[in-house]
C-alpha cells in the first residue's frame, strides 16, 4: 500500500525544516498534492536541458508589445 | 455642505475628483473629511480598514491645499484621499500585513510606491483590510475580522486585497493599492464591482512591499474606472533602483492611449481552460461584454492558449514554495498565530521537491514565448471571465469554520487568474454585470508583456458603452 502523502509531507517537513503539521486542514492540503504530482508526471520530458529561470525576464522582453 | 453633497463628492471618479481639485472647486481637506466621515458611517458593516490616521491625513491635506493655492501642484493625484492594503511600508507607520504576527510591525523604511503616490500629491488615510499575509483569494481574516462585500455583507469580497476592493466599491476612497500574486487585485475588483489592474511582472517596484512570492508578486491599483487605473498606474510604474527586479522599460502615457477607438483590434476569446465548468450567469455576462466590444469595432477571434496544463501546474506551486520558504521560521515557532486556512496552505509546501520548483521557474520563459507566439500571433489581447463562479458567501469558503467543501471552493476562486501571474502578462479586471444574487461579475483583459496601455484602452472603450463600473452597492448612498 502506498504511503499517504500527508505522512510523506510530515516526515519531510519535520526532517528538513522542523515544522509540524499544524491542523487537519494542512493534512487535507498535503493529500491534495497528489494532483500536483500528477500534473508534473504529465509534463515529464518537456524541460529542456538548457532551460533556466532567467529565461523568463528575457522572454518578457522578447515577446513585449512593439512600441508605436 | 449637506450629506448628499458630501456623498456625491465621493462618487466622483479619481480623475474627475483630481480635476475638481485642480480647478479649485473642492479642496483636499473637504475630500479627506468626507472620506473619513464615510469610513465612520459605512465601515462598521464592511470592515474595509484595519487602521486610519485621520488627524495626520487632514494635516497632509491642509498642506496640499496651501501648496495648490500657491500654484505648486505636486502631481496628478494632488489632494486625493487614498488608502492602501496594509502591507505597504511607510517608515514608522503600522503595517500589519493582515496578521497577528505583525500586529505591531512598524517598518524603518518606506515603499517606493508609497513615496511615488505621496510625491504625486495623494493623501494616505490608513491601512486597509487584507487576507493574512495576502494569502487567500476570498478576503477572510481571522485577526481583524472578515472584510465584507458592500453589495451584500454575507458574501466575500475576494482577496487578498479585500479592503481595497470593498473601500473603492463603497466609495470610501478614490483608489487603493492592492497586490496580485495569483489574482489578488483582479478578484476583489471583479467581486466588488470595480476596476483593477495587475501590470506586467517587473513593471512596478516591490521595494518596501510585504513579500509573498518573489517571482509572482505584483503591485497595482483598484479604482472605479479604467481611466482612474491608468492615471494611478502611471504614477507608480517604472524602474526603481531599490528594486533591481523592476523593469527599465519606459512608461508610456497610459491615459493618452484611452481614445475609445478599438476598431479593428483583434480580441481573442480562449477555446480552452478558462470556461470549463463556468456558471451560466457568468457566461451570459461575459458574452454580453464580448458583444459590446464587437459593437465598438473589435474583431473577436477564437484562440487556443497552448500549454495550459503546464501553466496551471507550474503556476500552482511557485508562489506556494516561495511563500512556504519565507514563512518557515514562523511556522516552526508560532504556527498557532496563523489562521487555519493559511498554516494549512503553507505547510504542504515543505513537501514539494526543490526540483519541481526549479522546473516550474526554468520552463516559465519558454512557455511564455510559446503562448505569446500562438496567442498574440492571432490577436492583440485576449479576454476571459475573472472568475468562473458566482461570488461565493463568506461561509461557503470558510476553511477555519470547517465548512464542507470550503477548501475546494476556495481554490476554485482563483482558477482563471493564477495562470496569468505565471505568464507575467498585464491583466485588468472590469465589471460586466450582476448575478442573480445581486453580486458583481467581472472579466479580465490580457495583453502582451508591457501592453498595459492596450488592455486599459480596451477596458476604457468597454466602459464608455456600459455603466457597470458606475453602479453603486445598494446601501451606498
């Protein structure tokens, strides 16, 4: 049986950051990361080796409204 | 001045009030006085302000009137009373960020946007209600009381700039700063029936502004009209050496672009994502808005927005991880001082891998380029409903109260606005109807990066033929 996501998040949050699950809503929202994981699974293979965060500022300039 | 005359002053648009101040038919002290009186009269019901400094505001207004009499107008906002989401730092002044954690926080420096607004002559009345740390789309606030919709106080205002939307809708101020990381200007604008613009990412300085997400935070105004928003944005936009991420792109004269002429402009209506599961009343109001634009000569074209799955997935984690990072220390030390819905939202970010976060940021540029090529190759701007749903009640979205389904409804509120933040595009929300509960409906207009003038031009053209932005909530006299 797969480990519930809230348990995985609890271990990660405690181990890496010293943070405990504060309430039940947090557990529900941790479980909801399943949709995020599914989203990322569907996108696998699309990241280009050369992609990097600074490409965004460059893209804003490259795609901007032409000046009249 | 009798009560009706006083109220009518506050019903003026920001630009009309500025004109009245300029020609001397009204003074800054008169406008500031009626605004403060209106807060006293109305705000018990809607709770749009966290704090006001009436005496200081009147003192500033008096000084501005003296300047005007001597012929020294400071700028395009001279004498106008404004109030702002309580997260814009001003040295020595309270800035609660809508939180218990910062209930006594008084920063030692001033936000560039606050300096620019006051240098342009505006009068600051105080700090407006907001979602705690700007982190919810509904306007709930456990610490200062929920902000309530002036159109019906059982309903949410939208967030996170809840007080900004409510105060402008209730005609308490002529404009207010909001901030928008996933829809937090456009949602309260749509839900409260006012106009709100999120400019291109990097267009407005964030120096001295409470952070939520380095990559997606935006500063912008909520006002009655698109023309008001154009004037307000023109004051705050532009490079700021104190914010190295702010763009050096020149700031055009936004108001000069508002000619009303959109003949031949190609306006896209997406064929995917933005209408999935839409409420029929919202759809009908949106269709009517499309017809208005078409009647003014715009050419309406269907457009498919590519990569929406990626935009939604990536856009959904960037601000969560960045917010989770900057709140980690308080989440360790005093998690009980957050509302349940906020600590609940911050906590799972600790479980999102860094590789996912970086993938989302690394692909952002490539996706923007692909979207721009596909969309702006066939249209000059595209429009969508700001929300797909009718305005929900405060109760229906109250996670802290344990309302069944609240988490899902809460997340669905911003489903049409969040993707625009990931793409970094300018977007203005404009009122376009009322639903069967008497609550506003809005649509949002997006353009290419730095096309603020174009989206405002479309918004203004629409407002020349409609009066949704002029309508008043039932109890606003």
